[in-house]
C-alpha cells in the first residue's frame, strides 16, 4: 500500500498544495481556488485522502523556497507520472531541457518531444501539467514570444519568468562588475 501525503507551501504566487505518493511528487497545485478545493480534487483523483504533513517535513518545500529566493534553478524530487502519459509526458519531459531563465516556443518543445507538428498538443500538455513550477512549463511561450494563458493565470507565468530573468540579469551584472 502506497503512502499518500500532502503538505502546503505559501508561495509568492499563491498557496501550493504538494501531494506525494510515497516520496514521489504526484501533484503540485497552485491552489488559486483555495487549498480545500485542491485537497478535494486530488483526493478524488487518487481515490484516497492524503495524510497531512507539516510543511517543513518534505525537502521540496525547502527547494521551492530556494527557487523563489533565486538560489535554485532545478528541482531534485522524484516524480510520479500517473497523471501524465504518452505525448503529454514526452512534452513535459522536454520542458525539463529548457534552461533556467530561457524560453522555448510550443513548436520548439514539440520538436524536442519528437512530434514536430504537435505544438497545440504541447499547449494542452503544459496546461494539464501535474507538476507546475517543478517541471518548468512556464518557460514555454507562443511562437510570437507572448506568454500565453498559463491555466488562466498569466500573472503567475509572468512572475516566474521575471524571477528567473532577474536572477540571470543579476548574475550577469555581478560578473561584469
């Protein structure tokens, strides 16, 4: 029997519910509609109510704090891919290759995922990602460079892109000083 746990993190982009099966992240939900709705949704999808953990009991909480402080560029957490299969998984895995502080178009990601004509499917994969932030779907933009919707919350995508851009800019300025 797998152990299903969840914990909360109060991020700069809103409350986040982190859900794990054993030690693998199965869902990172920026809970725009509230933590109770996020908890009910994941309990329904998993068929079990996750056991609540205190926020500091999982290393991913510390990693998220480091990311939002500009000190972390990638996450070190096992992922449970049960909610992302087939091309969706391939597209999400391709986004892991987009360097911190950079962006790629939906078309570029479709090529990286091995399906060069599947730009729209990449958009669908990004919109349905169970691992927002940890799997950096925020780095995927439209061909014209505009950021897109990001699950109806483009302000979150803008924040994440600006955060990463500011960290890179700060490093560049320090290196040239």
